[in-house]
C-alpha cells in the first residue's frame, strides 16, 4: 500500500493533487487543518488487484468540468462495499462470543442474556450493529440542552464524582452563554464547600450554601429570578436505603428541580444497576456516569445506562473541569462492550 501526504490551500486543491499524482483509485484516509494554514490530506493507494467486471465509465469530454469531490466520494463508497468484510473491528455475529464479551465486562447475567436474545432477533450479521440495535430497545439517551435548563439537583452515592460533575455542567452552561449559580447543600462533608467554591471561582460563577430544604428552595427561586442555571451539589448517600431515600424525597419535590443521578463506572455492575433503579424511584430522570476512563470492564456502565425510566445524559472520562461530557449512543456502548472487551479479563 502506498501512503502519501499532500498540503494545499483548501480541500478541493488537495483532492486535485491526489488525483493527479496517485490516480482516481486513491482513497483519503485522513485530513486535518495544517498549522500554517490550509489543509493536510493523507491518501492511500493499494496494490493493483484483479479487474472486477463493471460497466465501462464514459470519460468526460475535455470541455466538461470534472466534479473531483463527487468522483472521490463514489470511489470510496465503491471500495468500502468491495472491502467491507476486511474493515477493522468488524466481527461476524456469534451469540456465544457476544456472551463471552459480556462476561469479560461483568455485565449482569439477566441483562446479558436479554441483550443477546434481542441482538439475535435483529438478524444483523455484524456483531456490533446487532448489539447496538438491541441496546437501542433498552437505553434512553437524553443529553442536556443547557440553553433551556433551570435547576439541576445532583445526587448519588459517596465518591461518585458529583462535585466534579457540577463543575463540568457549569462549564458547559457558561459556554452556552448561561450564568451559573452553584448551591452547596452538603455543608458538613470534609472540604465539600471549599472544593465547590474553587470550581465556582474558576468559572466566574456564584456560590451559595443552603443547609435546609427551605433554604434550598429559596436559593433556587432566587436563581430562577436571575435567570441563572442553579446546580445543587448534595451529600452522598445510598439511594437503596429507605431512610436516606425518604429524607432526599423532600428535595426532589422542590419546584423547578430536575434530579440527576451520578454513578461511577468503577462501581460493581450489580450495585450500579440497583443504585440506578433506586435513583429513578426517588425522582431522578437523568443519569451521568463518571470515571469511564478508569475502568476496563463496562458492566456497570451498561447496567446503569439501561435502567428503565432513566435516561443517560452524559458519560465522563476525565476528573478535570475541561474534560468533555460525552454523549452515549447505543452504537458507542455496543463498541465498548464488543471491542473494548478484548483487553478485559
């Protein structure tokens, strides 16, 4: 295979250079903006193959303009169809192998067998696509629209990363042009308020404390009046415990509040499934899953993401404020479970 790199002032000029020097069979494998301006294109050309019977193409007359972009698009699509069985990461559907991938990822047994059954019924021959179709039947995805959001009440177990999530939500809201107000409801946790204040200072956002439900409701009303997005950081607790769940229920009933559950992907998958279900029961409508970068087994992510009546807002892969809030799609989760499972034991 021949690989060459071309620099040009724009994509059309780069494609023309590729076509002139490598021919119409060359395929663009990468492109990016060049540091000094313009674009950098990397093209590949495979060794000659036995000719495939195909109708002859009528070459354009010299006086006819050549649509270079269209020609390359047609060439790439044709070659992908011819070579689709050799695409990297592509696996033929095999239920036994799929269940083995679930086992390596520690996916709960009931969920694993349900997904395998649904994937089999799709009739798709590609492992990842069949699983993505099965996941699509069970998973709700609902990224946050920061331009319309009012108040977020973050809740979940200790150590799940609620304060870091609060900062990430605040950063994205600021990028969307919203003013942000952090509300610290956890005023007794070691360093909880101080850490949230550091994030608030970094984002040029306000921070207030509200120890009681009444004080919290007042702070939320003040934020709504100022058209600020209020983000409430609460104390961690086990939502499966009846007493703790009852105590939290009063907060979830406050007007204008959307309860967002936060669970770490480092949690045991069975525990994650139970906690997610408990969070949905006490009022959570959306879920943010953290620490996806620190785990090699995606069972907790899968189990929590497919909790009935609970939509996945985002997944985080970094503890830093600048780290992205990633959208989790059925296809992305399928790839993690099928392809990421290679390194898990």
